[in-house]
C-alpha cells in the first residue's frame, strides 16, 4: 500500500480516537458543569448518609451543582462544601434549607435545596445553609421494625385470647362452650327472627298506609292538596282557636267568680253571727230548726186534710167540678192534634 | 553417573520455578532495555506508522463488532435485574459506567491480545528462528529499535484509541437496545450515561488502556524476540504472547481498580 495513504489512514484513526476521547471529556464536563461559573456554599450535617464528593445538588428537582468536599467538624458533624452554578443563584434565597435525600428510592445520596422566601434576598458566595432533616431509609426501617413488634404483640395477645376462649374462659369462651347459654341465645335469635317477621309485616302495612296517603281520593292527600277544603279547614281552626280563647277567658272569669263565691261561702259558713253560719255551726239551733220543721210538716198534713174536707163542702164543690171538666177538655184537644 | 557435590544445590527452588524466575528476570531486563533504547530520535517512524496501521486499523472491524455486541448484550442482560426494581431508566448510567470504567479497555485489550499479540509473537518468533534478527544485528540495523520499540509504542498508542472506539460503539449498541425497548432518545440517553461518569473514570480507563497496550506489546515482542527451537518455538511464542498478555491484563486491571478506588 502507498505509504502516504497508509499514513493518512493511521492519522485519521488516531484523530478519530482523539475526537472520541475529547467528546467524552466535553460531555462529562458539561454534566459536571466544569466550564460554568459557580458559587460555593456550605451546610453542616450531623449525618451525611453516604454523601460523597461529586454527588448532585438539586433545587426544585433541577440539578444546580455538585458536592465539592466533606470535612469533619468536632462536636458538630460533617461540613459539606458544595458548588451551585451562578445562573441558579438568583432563584435560591437566603432562608432556603438543605437536606440530604436520595436520587430515587435506592439511588445515590443528593443534596436537596428547598424553600426560601424572596424577601430574604438571594444567596451569596460562601452562604451557609440551614439544614432540615428528611426521614432516611434507616428511619423508615426503624419505624417498620416497631410496627412489626406491635404486630407481634397484637398477634400474641390474640393468640392468648383465642386460647382463653378455646378453654372456655371469659364471657365469650363461656358462651361458646356453655350449651345451655347457647340454646338460650339460639331461642332469643329465633324470637328475634319472629319479631323481624312482624316488623316486616308492620313495614308492609306502613308501606300500604303510605300508599294510601298518596292516594288522590284519600283524605290526607285531599288535605294536603285540595285548595277548597284546606282554606275552610284553616278558617274553622281559626274560629275554633278564637272560640277556645274566648272560652279560656270565660273560664278565667268563671274561676274568679267561683273563687269569690267560695270565699263568700267560707266567710258565711265560718261566721257565727250570720243566720246561715248560726244554722250550720250551732247544734242547738239545728235541733230547734228540726223540731220546727216537724211541726211545719204535721201542720201541713193537717192543712191538707182541711182542704180535702173543704172540696167536699157545699160551698166549693161546684168550683172543683168545673175545673175538672176544663182539664178533661184540654186533654182531648191535645190528643186530636 | 556423577554424584552431586555435597552441600551444593543444583537449583534455587526447583528447575521449573528457577526457569520461570529467570524468564521473569529476562523479561524485566527486556523492559529496562526498552526504556534505555527508546528515543524519538532513533524511532523508525515508517515502521511505527506501519505497526499502528496493522495493530489499530486492521483490528477496527473486529473491535467494532465486539464492542457493539458487548454494549447490546450487556444492556439486554442487565434489563431484567433493573426491571425488578422498576429502575430500567438507570440502564444508560449502569451500562456507561460498566463500559467506561472496565469493559471498553478490557474487551479491547483481550481482543488485541488475541489478534495483535499472537501476530507479533509469531512474526518476531519466526524472524528469530530464521535468524533474520541476527542478520539485522550483523547489518547494524538495531533490530530492537526497529522491531520491538516500534511495535510496543504502536500497541501503547493504538490500544487506548481502540478502547475509546470500543466504548463509543458499545454505547451505540446500548443506545439501540434502550431505544428499541424504552424509546429513550439519544440526548436523554447521553445525559443519563455521562451523568454518572467522572473524569476519574475516564482517566483510569485511559491509563488502563495505555498499560494494557504496553503490556501486550512488551509481552508479545519479548516472546517472539526470545523464541527458540525452530518452528515449534514460533507457535509457542505466539501462544505465550496471548496467554501471558491476558494474564497480565487482568493483574493490571485489579491493580488499577485498587489505585483508582483510593482516589474516589
């Protein structure tokens, strides 16, 4: 092969290799933001959870920088120095905090900047971020472990409970083991079932009643919908109400009257000077009055006998005969009508 | 039969181990000689370019196929595992890390050890057994400079370039697989792929590839240059080149990974 041609091919081969290498460097540089202006920032953590140099720094889910170095600070934790690209500086405010998270569930540790208020102004070179803590996977595992222990304890309790029930201890155990109790409960359930049938029947009746309520020919429906009856009913009710109120007033007046009569009667009956009080309260007067009444009764009987005798006398016999005839004629006239 | 003189051992450990140790020493001497003799002034450029052509360009087809299949298959095989976690979106970053950190350089080196190493071992071995190298020495051509330095240098330069090429082709294979299955576009794929790669990964891959290339060149040249026993020796040299190169490649891989991790 021609030497020049061979040399050209070899040169092209080497150039091609160099281009690939240079391309790799450029790509990594752009990913690592090597040729971008950056500012440095600091955060001090108690635990960096495996964060290493080169890990990404995210702000609102966007990669804005990388971790530059880590150094121990006695009694304080680990100081993380990281760089943030200058063009992102304007969006990150002084009161923003930083926490360590992971890229996905099982990804690399990352620094996550979040929060911040525009009124606080943007961060400057060398800014020290305040930190916030996110539950690590270890924390989650710890919580899960506690849950597991709780579940285990609950399972143990349940196991003991079931063992007690199985051995007939406790109310439930007795219930399950005691045949008499079971039969009683069974009967009760039977009764309940019968009651439920009755309730069902009642519900059916109620349903039918409801249907009747909705019947246009029924009274309730008419009451609810008829425009003629209801006003009349309303006026009747109003009249009844006014009548009732009048009656109430009358009753009030009557009550006053009765009270007054009662007080008068009390006064009369309790007084020993009035005639009625003397009649009621004085026994001697009562005896006197009794004997007087007897005398009057005997006097009256004697007067009847005298009058009877008077009818049969010659002077008054004609008068009584005419009176008897007039009475008979009046009775006849009444019958003919 | 003569008796051994009392109190004097014939071998240091055993005949076989002693031979291996001597072989190791002569290998180290060979490497030292390379650094002693290497100079850009005395480098035979035409031969160097020729070797770059033979090692680099002639291996391009094989490397392309291997790299493409590696990326494609690795992605395909990794998918079910990630799918179990619902993390198939991590495929680009997983594959790119695997390819850039290890696979590209390793696959290239193993393919080159098989193809280039055996080629160099057989070529130099046949030259040795047919006394061409001796003839070159006699004619003051300096065969070490002409044969060894050019080949080792060509390997050292071509194999890193081939490994970059392998990485690119493997990522292309991976992208095709990801695109077919997840409909991820190239931009998103590259973003995910290179987001996880660092300069340290790229640097360690480059250093590894350089070391692999140098090792393949040195081992192959040493095996061929020191071949003996006629045509059998040629075959043996070719075989030794491949076996020792691959063995050393893995040793270097372990070593470089350990060193690289100390910088992470």
